[in-house]
C-alpha cells in the first residue's frame, strides 16, 4: 500500500521549475544560434549568388570570345570579369578578420554590434552603388561582418551546450539555401538593387537573436561537471577562464593543422568550382537563361550544404580528408564540362553540384563538431576561432585561381554540346 502511495505521489509531483527553466534556456540558445548562423552567412551567400549580376550591371555588358571554323562561329558568353573577383572581395576581408580577431580582447557584445552595422552598410552600398568600386566596397564590408561574426560566435559557443555547434552549422547551411533562393526568387520580380535593399531585414533579425533570444552566461566562465550525481546545487560549478598570452595561443596552432588542412582543401576545390566554373556552364535552349542557370546552380549547391550541415547528430564523419579527395574529383568533372560541354543534360550537373554541396557542408560541421569533443575546454574558444581561417584561406586561393582560369577558358571557342 505504501508503495502505491509513493508511486502516486511521484506521478503527481510537479515538474521541477529549475529543470523547466534549464530546458527553456537550452532551446532558446539552440534556436538563437541557428538564427545567428543564418544571419551571419546570409549576406556572404547573397553576394556570391548576385556575383554574376553585380559584375554585369556594374562592370558593363558581357563580352563573348569567338572563333570562326568552317564558316560557323562559336562563342562563349563570358563576363569581362570573373565572379572570382567578387569571391575575393567577399572572402579576403573575412580572412583578415579571422586572423586578427582571435588575438584581440573578446568583447562579444561590441563585436556583434559591429557585425550588425557592417552587414546593413554593405547591403546599402551594393544596392545604391553608382560605380563598380563602391559595389565592391559594399561586398568587402559585408565580408568583414561575416568574418567577425563567425570567429566571435564560434568562440562564444563553447560557453553553451555543445549542440549549439550543430544548430549554428545548420543555420549557416540554411543561410545558403534561404539566401540563394530568396535572391533568385526576388529577382524574378524586383531589380537586383531593390532585392538587396529588401534584405536589410536580416541584420535586424540578427540583433534580435543575439540580444533578445539568446540567454547569455553571467560571466566569461567555463562550465565544469561536478563529481558524481549529487544535488541540483552540485550540477555545475563555474570557474573563470584565465586569458592566454599570445605565446600560449601561438603554441596551440600547430596542433590544429590536422583540422585546418582538410577543411581548407575542401573549400579550395568547391569554391573554385562555384566561382570559377559555374558561370562557364551554359545549356542553351532550355527554360533557364545563362544568368538564371548560374543563380540556380548556387541554390542547388546551398541545398546540399544545408542538408549536410544539419546532419551531424545523425551522421558523423571523422576522416575529413576523404571529403577533400572526393571534392577534387568534382573539380576534374566540372573543369572538363566547361572545356568540352560533354554532359548532355543540366539535371546531371545539378546532381553533381548537390553532391559538391553535401561534401562542403559535411566537412565544415564535422570539423567543428570533432573539435568540440577533442580540443581541451580551456583551449576551445581560441581553437575554434583560429580554425575558421582554414576555410577562408581555401576560398581566397580559389578566387585567385578562378580568375586566370576563367579568362583562359573564355578565350576558347564554345564547343557543341554532346547529346
């Protein structure tokens, strides 16, 4: 009888208010990091999706190289400037920020305020630019916002539940899909300039996520699990994190190369494809014109990124170098496509590009998830921040390589498509 009463009492006990509060806080933080990942990468994605249009509208009309053979002229529809130039403007400032920021004081609120202001300024400059160089400056300012936001929020993530890495990564992947789709969709009805002005809502959402939704820790502190499973009061202790010296920070870097090199190669290969080869792929006589093909290939790529960045809790990959090797295979396939037009149907290209996005997103999320488990907690803030340089270095190299390759292929006559 007493047992029945005990069971009845257990069933009727109210849920612990502290437990409820912790669950709410956890979910708020997970949601906030998803939104922050989305907003932080949104401008970066939009600038790459708009790269073909920005170059065409700000740098003049396209130029076609032609060659006459057997009384037949074949020509390529090429912009005078490669979209790799927009890629460089979109990544080099971000890279410089990622190199410097980990060594600066971690004033997270000031950093995020700067990100919001820079992002809004970048959209306005690109949309209202009267000259090509003001448009490029707008891309640079947007890049500064994205780079500072990534290095800051990844570093800040280690003060929260480790699953915020997963939601952050999913949000950055979502930025790819939402950014690319929203740009491609809105340009069906609006001009490039008005489309970009509409996107000023994104920095506002970023501010709401950081200062209203996210539950900030009371101090810069490191959660430490207590011994045993004692009372609620013993669930967590917090200790202040001592600030590392520059020498101590530099000593950590060599141990991070095993994470940085594979992800850097993955990004080198995929962005060479995206910004060096996408605009050279041209299927004539289909429902999409050349510019629209570029936009929707970007959408397709971002869908793959989003799927894989959201999958780390289902599928975890430890050997990131395998994804680098597979991405290099994609480079070979797509380079030969731009040279010989041997792929008979655009849907095959869409499938390859989706696979490319899956590899890129998988490399990103698995690298940082792996680090969140393997890197000592006291080194994690700096390590996560400095490793973000690797993908930026790979992307910057891709931009430099893409420009001469673009120019070289544009000088070749356009082949007749097989099939």
